[in-house]
């Protein structure tokens, strides 16, 4: 019987990536739908039913970038290992500092931003839907390490693809498990739907 890793390798193809993309944490497929329809908003502008990130900032949106620095912690790597992420382009975002006194300003509108992570950036107020360029999900690594997590994310991606089809959206899905320089892997969406039906 074919392994999950082999299944994933068969539905992915090598693709160029953009090192300037930002990444945003998606909580679930409903969150994805909300962002595609309304954009990403800081918590102060959402009612309680719209808040997917209970620990979000009042006036800023947390974003992440792939980093080659090794001096601090990288949060993107941890996020990418457990769930899909939204990929964004051309976002005006502030670089964060790890100076601890800035932590007290985290829920102010002041443009002095704190993070304990080397790869975090923060965008003021909102990010519009036209900045979305795709979805990232580390299916290959999940298939190697955690079958239950792989199946859960495969199901979530299938729900996102179904929503995109209904909404006439065509966002690519990338797997950054095997990034090499300027190259990553794009996942075939029809194959995700087929594999999800087969395994779940």
C-alpha cells in the first residue's frame, strides 16, 4: 500500500516562491472564508462572534515572514507545522522589536511594536482581501510525522477548496516542507479533494 508521503509527493510539483510573502495564521476553514470575504481585521474592529484569535492585538494584525536568521525564535515554523496559513503580498507591516518595555504598548495604536519572535511583523488595523496570494500547508512533513494531523489538515484544506470553487476563487496551495532556495512545491487542489475522500 502506498504511504502518505508518496501520495503527497505525487500531488505536488516544484514551483517558484516569493521571499517577500507574509504569512497569517488561520484558525479553521470558517476563518478562511471570513478573511476572503471581509479581509483581516484587528480585534478592536470585530464583534465577539468574528474574533478567531482571542489573543490578537487590539489595533494590529500579526504577520510572519520566512527568516534565515538564527539569533531568535521563529514562530512561523511552529505555525506552519500544525495548520494552514494564509499567504499575503504587498502588505505594509512594521518590524517588531524584542525590547520588553514595548510589551506594555501592545494594545495601543503607537507604531512601536513588540514581539519575542524574530519573524513577526504587524500591520495596522487591517489587511484587504486583494493581498491574499495563496495558502500554505506543510502536508509532506505532516504525512511523515503525524497521520492524524495530516488527515485533519487535509479535511480543512478540502473545505477551503470547496469554498473557493463556490466563490470563483483560484488561490494556489503551497507546501513549504521542502523549500530549497527560491523553490517550494505547489499542491494540486483536485488531488487534495480526492485524497481527502479516500482517507477520511
